[in-house]
């Protein structure tokens, strides 16, 4: 017979995520009006990536699922430096896409360690 777990009102992950989300909504968005992702959603994504990344990725690996991580210079120094070194060694695939006057450049590499503590 299974028992229902009683959660404490403010001591659980859902309460934490709700609190963080509420605080992020208070931050004024100074970006232009033609944005596609709200500042709150962008901040929540960042929160998830930095607070939950390794356990989340391990779960994906456990189920043999594929995933893509996006990193920018200044966001995640270890991962960015690893990709930069791989680029210098010719180990990355690079794609450039132009739409009107906007040029987007993408760099891909497989089997990259997430950080110095999680090189599996």
C-alpha cells in the first residue's frame, strides 16, 4: 500500500521554483520590444541550467536520450574553453546562417564534459 507524502508548505522544490519565478517577475526588462522569450522565462532557464544541469543531464544519459546544450562566452567558462580548444584543433563543426542583415554562427561538438567536476 502506497502512502501519500505530505509536503511542507515552503520546504520543497515546487515552492522554491515558485518563489524564484515570482522574484524574477519583479525584474524590469530593459530589452527591446521585439523579444521572443520573456525575461522571466530566460532567467528561469538560466536558473535551471546552473542549478540543475548535471543531475538533469545524468538522467537523460541514463535513458539514452540525446540533448543539446547551448553556451555563450561568459556563461560557462569551463565548457566554453573546452569548445574553443576543440575548435583550434579542428574538432568542431561550424555553420553560418544569414537572414537579411543578421548572421548567426553555430559551432557543434559531441561528447563534451559539462564542467571540471563532471567530466563523465
